[in-house]
C-alpha cells in the first residue's frame, strides 16, 4: 500500500470519529426506526357504526317537542283532538218488508242522512241523526179470471221513509283509521202511494185493523201515517284526511219494536263525509 492510500484511509477514519464525538450520529442506545410502509390501497375501510350517524330532526320518528305552528302528523291520539263531528252520508236503502199488493220484494232506493256526534268520553260519543230515502215503485195489477178484467193492486209512485233518533257510538282510535260501532233507537216514518185497495194509505183498514207499514188504523178505521219506534245497530269505518276532514263507509240495520222478528225491516249502506271540530 502506498503512502498516499494510507493517508486517505486515516483521513476517513478520523472524519468518522469526529462525527460520533461531535454528536452528529444517533445517541447511544437509540434505535433507528424503519420508515412506515405505504398504505395498502386494497385494505378494507374501518367499519362504521350506524349509531354514530346524527339524529334526524323531530317529528320523523325521533324524540322532540312540538313547536308552535308545526303541522301535526296522523298518529295515535290524533282523533282525540275533536269534540264534535258532523257527517253527511249519501245513502243506499232498502225496505225489507212486504207491502200490501206488492209482495215481499225489497223496495230499493236512496237518499241522505245527517249525523251529529258529540264526545262524552275519549272513546264514546252521543249521536243524533236524521235521514230520508225515496223508493220508487211501479203499478201492480192482476187479472181476475172470474170477472175477466184487470184488477189494480197498488198504485205507482214513491215510498218515502224518514228516520230520526239518537245513538251511542263507540269509536276505536287506531291512527288514520277509526272504526265505529253504534247502537240506538228512534222513530221511523213510512208513507206509501195513495190507496188502491183496503189497508193502504187513505183507505179503510183491513180486518183486525191491519194497515201497510208506516200506517195505523185510526178511530174512523182509516189507515193514516204513524211513526213507529225502531232500534238499530251499525258499523262504520272513517279514514282521516287531516285534522278536519274524514271519509268512510257504514252499514246499519233497523228493526221495528212491534216486529222484532222481521229483521231487518230497513237497511242502510252509506258513504260518509265528515268535518270535525
């Protein structure tokens, strides 16, 4: 080895000692950390707990207090806000009782009913009602072979039926849908076309004082219109459209107190439109 090479080697060794002595190297006992590896682009993200999501504002299924002017949703108890309900009900009706000269065919017709419900308890209402239906009828005749002529049995016209009374109504509030059951009593007025034979309106009574439905034999033994006590029961369903309005359907059966075995004497099927206060 030449003198020049030995001098160069001594210079490198001296520079290395100078760096360690001067503090340029790592401290004694220190451990040099390896650089962190780059993130794995294919590594799955940390699972996210859905409970960490922020709460939605009320009233969308979250707890909260009602503020002034906020529209209330249709929830259980919404029906409890009203104390009075007025209902107009277009009505299909049928009289299921035989009329003199017309046989036992039901007399079908239609009309309207008006109901006013007043709240007594949270689930109980008192109802007063009135309704009127019209039942068109045709002329009824028969051929008398002995006399060889056509005999008139009943005149054509319209049978009028009016009912009014009161009832107790049980209303089950299950949110948007409100089933109702009603039981009550009242008076039924029935007026048929003028008489073509005894027992009909304005004619003499039949043997035993028999007259048509809605007529009674008076002191002069003439059949005159008379109100008859009735009892009824019905079921219905209201669908709430908002805080004030509701629509629905109902069915109601009527029976006369003096003819409870004939059930129903009068049948109602109604579409309901209600306003609530």
